[in-house]
C-alpha cells in the first residue's frame, strides 16, 4: 500500500512510502504520477526537498508566491 505523507505546492510533488521504501512522485497530468526518486528515507527526502526548492524558484521567477512547505529550510525543515 502506498502512503502519501506530504504534498508540495500545487500538488506537483508527493513524498510517499510503501513497503519500507520512500518515493518522490511527480504529477504529470490528470491522475497520473511518475516516480522521480526512491530509496531510504534520507535519500528520498533530499530528492523531494531539491525538487520542491526548484519548483518554488520557478514560481518566484514568474513573480508568483509559492505555497509554504514545512520541509524547506526557510520554512522550518523537518524530516
């Protein structure tokens, strides 16, 4: 069973786990997702954080304000 524990701004990325493995899923349209990272908790979490930081930078580059994410350092990283 797949368990989503955190969703990023815009629902672009999801941090999930299943069977003792952690995943980063990326929304690719409709109800479809693709796996963009997998591994033990610290490895998958680092991938999630890097992707969300880039996603936030993209928002700021367009003059938009991204939704807060508690997994990011400026916003109180946890994990």
